């Protein structure tokens, strides 16, 4: 059956279902008709036998009186009180010899009210009833037998009619099922043709026509959604390759130039580089290798277009921020930059490594463009992480672009960086159903705000209960983070601000890059 087409399978299944239904209906019809007809014969036979038994008498010689009772056209005979047939009382027109069993003899002896059964005589089926005679009082019985020929013929004719009707119904239903299947599967044919066209041309923009609102339409819409997602993924990959080739060209060219210069100097001892120049070149090569290594790592991170395999778990954003801040502190010792953390427990459902990478990138970006001996402030509340620095800030017209891949402002071209750090942040936040935005800090630097959906805390969970307690305790600390206690600015602290913590005057300076 698996080799048949879908249309043929549907037609076959419809035909089989109708055949099963016809078989059940035919069987029930034949059975019910047989019961009704046989019951009618039995009722008529018993009525005739009882009526005859009331009028028939037998004398001492066993001669029957009132044999006109046998004018019904039935086969019959008398039984004596002993249960044996009375030969002299058998009607002359009886053509068969009716068998007598012990139950019939019991009726003759008045030990049983009557006996009704089916017997076969000379190959013919009969319904036979035995009833007691009312006279004489000593006993006796009357047997009447009626052939079942009429009933058998009726049932046979009915069965033949049902068979013909059933076969016609099965064939007709199979043809109708094939026609209906052909009409119903037209959208599937269109979807298959569109899929084959996509496979042949590699054109993911060739969508499947969608009409109606049935299950086939849902399938077509799902396939169209898949095609659109694949097209978007291909476009992202193509853009990534184009951007990567552009970004890799400059550092690779510089690296090749420096290495060629070192090789020429090594090959010609008379034109050896001074030790200071050679050391500077080696430092440049090392820096360029590090930059390329970081760029390649970030490209690999962004090139992964599949759903992350890390399991989602209940996390505390405060712990994520604390771990990321400690990591960045160890890397920022050379610039003497302080990282102040004000974290209140915030339960979120997410992937720990991905979120820690996102927060680390936010802090790395702030440290990279902060002046020496400055302060980077990070705060977390209610699923929100805010990182503010004292750097040059981000121009308002460029804030919507800083999370694009490889985006770097003109003023940041001479600074280290790949332009991918904040793009990785945006991807991670989007994966978790959140948002990330760039604003201006109170000191004129950049303020990056990452928002994640809060998880519904379970008070019965000790970890969630601790988060709830921490969130309540952190409400009073919120305003203290935004303003000094005495209302005046202090060194490394933000100036007074509106309730959202963002300077209404906007940032100053140009975008330092991402």
C-alpha cells in the first residue's frame, strides 16, 4: 500500500470503510429479517397447532377425528400418550415422516407445555412444533411442521440485493473518494510544485500560493514561513560574509606587511632593523593577531544561526552581572577603571553562558571607551541591566545603529575593536525575548540598557523567595543609584536626573564605536 499514490490510498481507504459499513448493515439486515420472518412462522405455527389441538380427538383405536385441521397445507402427525406416532391417525396427504425426540414425548405425556425446533427431513428444512392434545385426558400430542422454503428464498433474495447494492456502493464511494481526494490535494500539488521549483532554482522568494483557511492552507503558510526564514538566514549569512571580508582585509594587509618587513630584514643581515623598530613591529604583529583572533571568534559566534543548545534555566541577573563584572575587572587593571555594581536579585529564565557573554560585552564596551581612572556603573533591577560610563557618549542619530554588525562611528575608526561586541549582545537579548537600547548617561557618556522578561517567581522555591526579598529591598536603593544622598553631584557619581536616569539634554561627543 505504501507504493500507491496518496489519491489511490485515500480512494482505497474510503472504499474499505464503505465496504465495512455495507457488510455490517447487510449482516444486521439479514439477521433482523431472519429473526422477524422465523418469529412470524413460529407464531403462526403455534397458533394453528393450539387451535387444532383444541378440536381434535382420538378414539381408543388411535383414529383421529377432526382431521380437517390439517387443511392448512402443513405436515403433521399425532402422538399417543406414550409419545409414539399414531400411524392410523396420520393424514393421508402427509408426504414426510416427522421425527420424534424425547422432548416431543414429554409433551405427549404432559410433562412439557410445548416443543418448537428446526428439523431437516429429506434435505428440506422445517419448523416443527409439538403441542399437547386437550382430549383425551390420558395424553397425546399433535405435531405440525412447516417448510422454511419461503423464508430461505426471501433471505437469499435479500442477500443478493444487498450484495449488489453494496458492491455498487463500494465502487461508487471509491470513485467519489478519488475525485474528492484529487480536488482536496490540489493545494498539495501546488505546494510540491513550488518546493520543486525552489529546489531547482534555489530561489527562496518563490512562495507557495495560499488560499482558504483549512489544514492545507496552514501547511502552505508554514512552508512559506520556513522559506522566508531560510531566505532571511541566507541574507544574513551573505551580509556577514561581505562584512567579514571587508573587516578582515585591513588587518590582514597590515599583518602581511609587517611580517614581510620582518622577513626581509631577517634575510638581509646588512639591512637589519634596529632592535627598537623590530620590537615595535613584533608588538604590532602580536596586537594584530589578537585583534584577528577576537574578530574570528566573534564572527563564529554570530555565524551560528541555529537555536542555542544550552538549556534554559532559572537565573538571577544579579549573579550574572557580578560574575561578568569580576571578569572585566581583571582585564581592566591597566586603565585603573573602577566598576561599581548595584545589583538586586531579578529572576529570569535564560541561558547562563549567553547572558553572561552579553553583560561582559556591555562592560567591555564601557571600559574600552572610558577615560583612565573613571568609573563604570552597572545596575540591575527587575530584569533590567544598565551600564553607564564617563566616555564621550553616543550621538543621538547613531544610537539605533550601534548594535548593527561591524558598525563603527568615524571618530572610532582609530580605536581597537571589531564592531561586533554589541551585535552579539543584541543577538543574545533577542534570543531571550528582550530588548537593548543605547542612551546617554548623566555624565555625558553612554548608557546601554538591556531588558529581559522577568520570570514568574515561585514563593515555595527558596531561591525565588530570596530574589523576591532582594527585589523589595532594592527599591529604596534605586533612587540612591541615580542621585547622591545630598542631592549634589560627587566625583564618579551621576548628577541629578529625571526619574528614568537619562539626561534630558542628550549625550555629548561622538560615538566611540562598538
